[in-house]
């Protein structure tokens, strides 16, 4: 599995932790995907549509032999399996899976844009991503992503909810 991708996970309906856990298990259960790292879980205030419950957010790193679009299709399928309904833009959801980065590639199609177009504006994405790779840079970026975080006004809306224990990828799931 030669490709590396970072995927953001979020949930603010029902058993939020359960949906994150199930999503990781379903991704790991795919023949062409291997989960190789997970961040801690953060509780975050909603962004965009704010009349909703707080989210649990995290980022995972996967190795995959899928193309970016195949990985997206897999993520969308898992969202549907776990009850995702798209009724309100940025509204409540059982699960949201967003591909943030795929290798160091830039992809722009009708279906998929990579890096994720709003990731550098969202502390709830950058904090868990930097936890796994503090020196990560976006493709064509002049400076590390950590510098974007310093300029963000919404960092206070992101709080640690469950600290990752040790180095085991599934430490979050087993505890």
C-alpha cells in the first residue's frame, strides 16, 4: 500500500465516540486500506451552522492502494452505512469523513479537491493533524501548517476530549 492519506472524522449526533470507532473499524476492514495512526479526540464547537451540538473530531493516517476517488467513494459509503444524512449544509451528522491529504498531491475534480479546501481554516482539523505530524506542510505551501494554526481565531473552540494513549493505533478504541 504505497499511498498515504490523512482523513478527518467528525460526529455530533447520537453515540459520537461510537461512530468514530465504527468508522475506523470499517476503514481498517477494507482490503486496500490500513489505518496506521490516529490522533486524540477533540470536542469542538460547530462551525458554519452553529445551532447544533458539539462535535467529536479526530484525524487518522491511512496507507492505501486506492486512488483518491476510490478512497472518497469508500468514505462516502461508510458515512451512509453509519446513517449519514445530508439535509443541512454543515449541519448535524452521525459521521463525516473528509480526505485532507493524499500523498503530497493536488487534485481538483468535480467530485474531489485535495488538499481539502477548508482544512487550513479549521483548528479542529489542524490540531489533530499536527499532533500526528507537527512539521506537515500542504502541497505548494511555503510554511508549515502549524503557522496557520497560530493565526486562527477559533482555537478556543477545540478542546481535548480523549487523549491518545501510547503509540498503538487502536488505543482509542480499546480503552
